[in-house]
């Protein structure tokens, strides 16, 4: 992402933070290659901490979406058996 800051004046925190949604949108990794944004991060402890926190949150959110393991075939078999027994029970109740 590149911000075109034509003035030599450094970015304010508000100007920097306006760019954050683009940095993290749609699975972005928060990688910053714009020299103005990088300079602001080097000189502003608050925005640096904010970016670190947002990166941590984004990383944790990605991990929540990744399955830790696939259930075994035995799990699916037991689910199917449970559903089958529930449906046969329902049929028996309806016949009475």
C-alpha cells in the first residue's frame, strides 16, 4: 500500500490510522511498504503499538478459522448411528 503524501510534513496519527483498514482488509498481513507510513511507525510509539495489536488480533483470528484436526471416521459413524436411532425413535412414537 502506498500513500502519496506530497508535503514534507510528517503524517499525523489520524492520517496514519486512516490507512489501517486498507492494510488489514481482506486478509492483508499488515505489511507496510510506504515510506511515509514507515516513518510514522518509527517515530510514534502509540501507532506502532496499535499496529502490533492489530497484527496480533488478525493472526489470532486466522488461527480460529483453521481446523486443528479432522475428526476420525469413527466420529462420523457415531453421529450417523445417533441420527439413525433418533429417526427410528421418532417413527415409533408417530405410529402409537
